[in-house]
């Protein structure tokens, strides 16, 4: 029920926000120890990683059956989020899994994920994009946002924190989405209308500009050993 509530809220936020491989800070705005203060992204394009840092420190026993980390992903390029990564605790270690979220069928588990803790205020995971259906062969574009869920104690129902608070982060080949520069069109003088001039047939076309080499993805951050509670 907790998971269903979070996924239902995911469809309400479809605003695009361009960014990639940078930190996303979040305020102290949610009750409980799963309140997120920062989300870091890292790693190569084909297997990006997320590190979710909280304001509070907590152990895996405290997190068991109460605290969850979810990374929602849209790889189809539409309004819905098609996959989600779920991280939970069994009391002694973390368990990560990737799920397909069809619009009219039950959620289906696709793969087990690599998850770990670099500190007692963080949860880290990697998601191999090859496990998901992508929109193109040469261009890897996807959207994501992170949620944490907490039940019990101060959260009588479910406390949900979301990063970013609105919209989603869009990544294209591990780099920010380019923002087009608006071009100002000069005002036309209605009194100056000239007949079109035929091009000179002897004039050769301009040389084609060589494409810029693709930037290589950032270095992969190696996971640290899972910390005991």
C-alpha cells in the first residue's frame, strides 16, 4: 500500500527539468529519518548511480519494513514513469530491485540491483539501463526523480520526500539537455520589398562543418562495502 501511494503520486508530476550528473539539494521539509538533504548522481551513461543522503543517521534495523528509497524512471519519453528501483532493508543488509510499472498490468520485477551504504546517512545504488527499454539506439535519454518513504513513529500514515520537489531530471547521454538560444528576428520594413535574386550557379556551397566529438562519460564511482547497522 505504501509503494502504491508513492507510485500514484509519480504521475502527477510531468514537468521537465534539464540537468545531469550534479548534486540536487533538498530542504529539511519531511518528518522522520528518511528526510533527504541531497541526491548525487554518478557513473557511466549505461549504468548510472544514485546516492541519497539524509539529514539523520540511521541503522538498517531501524529502516527495516519502515523506510524505502525509490528511483522512478521514464525511458519511453512519455508522461508516465515506466520503471522504478526499490531499495529496502531486511534488518541486516540492503536489498535492491528494478521493477517494470505497466499502465494496465501488475508491477513486474526485472532485476536485482547493486546497493550499498557509504555512510549511515546515505543509500547508494546502480541501475543498468540495458535492463530497460530505451527510446533510441544511439541516444540514451531518460527522466528520473527520487522518493523516500517512511511509516511509523511521527509518520502515522506515510511520510514521502521527493527530489526534485517538482518535475523530473532529464538526462541525455549523461550530459545536460542543451538549451536553445532564442534568435531575434529583425523587423521587416513593409516599404522595402525586393525581387528574389537567383543564386550564382558558379558559386560552390559552403564546407560542411565537422561534428564535435561526443564527450566521454564521467568516471564510475566504485561502491563501498555495505555498512552493518
